[in-house]
């Protein structure tokens, strides 16, 4: 009993169980000593001067002076133990000696890069994804970084949008699970540990639904759709303790997200009771003037702080305008206090007031510069992210002793391109990143020959290299083509109206195909591409994304069978751009198309099948899997009973392999229309050849809940289809009745 009274007493004084003051108490005490300008300074973030990740108008000399005066709370694009230490020294010249936070876009690795994020999602391997962010956090923190602007948990159903490469695809359930894995990886055992960095859930919200797939564009949707499809990953992130949120650039139904009180004050900081802080995206506060939502930066600053945006990234609106707005009575100083307190709490939690230089260690930086274990993991992760799209005649895996191999295509000898977009550049990248050519050459037998021809550039109309490529192919026993889109053709501000192979690459492929040589096609991309001709005519196709530092080795491991591919698509692949947006969990209509031949007065194109070229969840293996004995614990359930589901998966092929077993449901009748399928579970299982495993799932009424037109979140009794299979199309189905 005495201990209970003790705990209550120290809680009342803002202390923790060891009698120390909490971060919140420390922040409040510091706030009481700060001037208005010093508080607003904590809300200001500038970029460093060597490179920028957005349009920059910063005068470096002015920024340095403002840091010394306590008018800057955070810097981004400042990294390295020496550089962060030098900037921190400036901050400690300020009156209250409040340390800076250093942020960086650590998106898919830091010193060791991993597959682009959409490629990681294709692994469907939460443990590997979490471990990749553990490594990224360890490396980044060793370079003095405190905070990453990741994970991006936007749901994206339009592959024209370049930033699909940065997310986890089209599905809310899968995207949520992956987002949580990333947060766990970044934040590790907790903020304050030297190998943990602050994560940031972005972009809040609905950025992935930009009209036309055009980056930064408007979003117009019902609040029901917003809450059901686009907000769940963010809500889960808030509940998981993600350190920060970032605004999105878009407006939502006419209100820019940066000043959207509904999502920031009512939901995030209200209903969800979120205690971290919100940072604008680059310049998004000032950009509300261009939106036509604010007359000038002053009005933009007013609307942003009132709505709940705490930190101003690179728009220079808060420091310039908030003091006047407070003096004029247009902004309550309590809003400034709240924003500054949230930021200061994170600095206390990171231990920066105890030692502002604790992350700026030259020794730790050297230890993480070329970590062999991290590279070994990157090689494994890369191979697990590859999706085998086609393997006609079991042309793959290739034999290491094949006499002559021709590697043809613009990406064969690329090094730094294997980083993919949103990666951190280092001066020695060209020497340390494994090219596809080197990875393949290193695994061929010594008596084999590897030929090379570039064939074409990634993105122009030059056909002058075709002849050399054709002659090279004629000399080979097998041809490996490496085509796709350039590494910088997907990512922020990289929307494309045409998502075929860029340049004349498809024409090159057709010329090589005329030689009659067996072809293995590797597709390098940061998004789903349209490649119907290749999908129909080329016998073997691997989707290799952009795989990072160990790309060449990862690819060779799969080509030669050291690794049996087990990746599955996290996005639907369209037949043509005319089908976009296309996603598996669409609604039915009053006139659904029953097949691809009868297109009269049904929801169909008269000139194209409705089905995608490759469905969500699709991916082949070098072995084969058979699903059987799907069993449900009951066909009739009531109330809070749980439904247990089992299925037997047998490896009927010649190789050990991994299979992602996927669980879907359909709510057949609802007060609002429900999707034709919804992913509700998945398990990645390893099964040896000739063996079988029974995979178990459990569904509860929580899995049946949805938002109705009044935003009530509940489930309804009725009939449900339960589906288990290898992808969203190939499933076994049983029907149940679930009553209240």
C-alpha cells in the first residue's frame, strides 16, 4: 500500500517511478523560462546547405545566426558526427542552450540501402522489414541523426503516382502491419537508446489518393472512405507511439491537410489522444497561399498553428508571422506552448539535454560505415523482395554451368542506380554497390562466359545500340534482359502518365526475342509497370524493383536458385493505364461484369478485360503449392464467438520454398456497400519439398467492423464469404452466417 501511495505522489509531481522528473515536467519547467520568440523557435526547421530535398530559399548565414539565438528547433539534411556536432555547438550558444533535433529522410536504409519500400512490401515479411529499419536506425543514429521522415503509410491505388515506391501498396491491412513493423524497427527499445531514432508517420492524410496520380494534387473523397481506407495506418501508428506525424501536401475536400482541423485537432490530437508532434511537409504551410486557402504567409501560419501543425519545415512562416499573430490576439499563446512542449518532450526523451552530442560519435560512425553483417542482411532482404511473375517451361533457376550468358539492357552495369529513389548518397557508392553484371558473373562457373551489351539507354529514342545487342544475344545460350524504368523515374514528383518501359526498351526486347534465344526478363522499377507484350511473349520474368547496396548479389541468388523466390505483389498490376485506378478490394456494382466476353450493359470496358494483368498478392515460386482441406470451426456463429480457419498447404514441387498464405473475407450485405474482398490475415510459411503444413487463422467480430455513412464503426450480422489462397484471385471459399 505504501508503494501505491508513493507512486501516486510522484505522479502528482510529474516524476517517474524512480523519483525523477518526467519529460513532460521538464518541458513545462523549461517553457516557463522561455520568451515567446524562443518558444516559436522550437517550431522552426531548416534544411542544411549541402543538398536539399525540396525547393530551398534559405540564406545559410541567416540560419546560423538564428540557431545561435535559439530561433531554430530542428535541422534536416545535416548528417555526420562532425557536422551535427558543429551545428549543435551553435545551438548551445543560445540563452537557454536548447539542443537541435537532426532529421533525415532515412527511407529504405541509410549507409546500407535495402529494396525500395514497395519492393520490401513484396516480401510480405514483417520480421525482415522491422530488422531493416533496426539496421537503418543503428546506422543513421551513428551519423548523428535523431529523426527519420518515415514510414510513409499512405495507401496508394494509382501506380502513376511516383511515391508508390515509398509505401506498401494498395491494401489498408497490409499497409498497417508493415507500417507498425517499420516504427518498431526505427524506435527499437525506446527513444533515448543510442540505436533508436524518432519515426514519423506520413503523409497525414490521403496523399496517396491524389487525383490523376499527379503528385501534390487534390484529394476529394467521402469521410467514410477516408476513415475506412486511408486513416487506419495512421491511427495504428499513433497507438503504437510513433514519435511524430507529417502533414501531406494535398487538400482534403478543399481544406489543405496542413490546416485541416478535422484530421489534426479533432482526430489525431483529440479522439486519438496523440502526444507526439506534427511537422509540416517541406514548405506546405507557405504553399497554402498557392492553394488559394490563405492570402499570405501570415494567414497560412495562423491557420496551420490553430489546426494543429506544430513544426514549420522550410516555409519560414512561423518565425516571421507567429509573434505578430499572438500580439494581435489572432493566435492563442497556449497553442504555441502546446506545440513547443510537444517538441521539447521529444528532445528530453532522446536524452539531448543530458548530452547534446551523444549521437555525434566518430567511433560509432566508423563502426557503421561498412558493416558486413548489415550488407549480408541486405543481400537476403533483396532476394526475398523479388517477385517471380512468370516461369514458362521452368527456365528458372538457371544452371551456374550454362556455357554462355548474355546480359543485355541499360541497367546491367549500374551501381548507384541500385539505391533507387529516396536514398542517401555517399562518395564511394560506385565502388561499394554490387551491379547486376558483377553479381551474376561472381556466381557463374569459371568455365562459363558472361557477355554484355547495353542495347539502349533507359529513357531516349536511340536505337544505335540494337545491332550490337542482337549479335551478343546470338552468341549466348540464354539471354538475361534487364529493363524497366530508371531509378529516378519513380519517387516524389515522379508521376508518369505512361507507365510502360521507358524509351525504346520494349523495342529492344522485341528485337532480341526474334533471335529465338531463351530470355529471362528482369524488371527494374519503383512502381507497377505495364508490360503486356513481355508478359505474353517472354518465358521467364522476375520483378526486381531496385534492391539496394547488394542488388547484384540478391538477383544472382534468385537467378541461380540459391534462393527460391517467394515475393507477392502488394499492388495490382494493370493491363493498361486506362484501367487505373485498379485495386482488388473494389465495390461491386448493380451491373457487375460476370465474364470478359459479355460486355453489354454491365460495368466493363468494350475494348479491354476488367481483370488486371497480375492481381494483388500474386507471385510464383520455383516449386508448386497445393491448398486443400480448408476447414472452419463453425458455419454458424453468434456474438463474440471467434472463427477458427485452417488450411493445408503442400509443397508438391522440387524445391523447398516459402508461401504467403492469404485470408480474405466478403461481407455479402451491409448498410453500405462492402468490397468484394478484404485482406484480413496472412502468414509466410516455409515448407520443404514433399512436406505439408497446416496454417491457422482466427477471425473475430473486430475483423468484421466497418464505417457506415454516419461514421459509426461496427459490424453487422449476416452472411460472409471466407477465402484462403495464394493470391487475391486464386482462393478457396466457404460461406458462414454470423449473428449478433
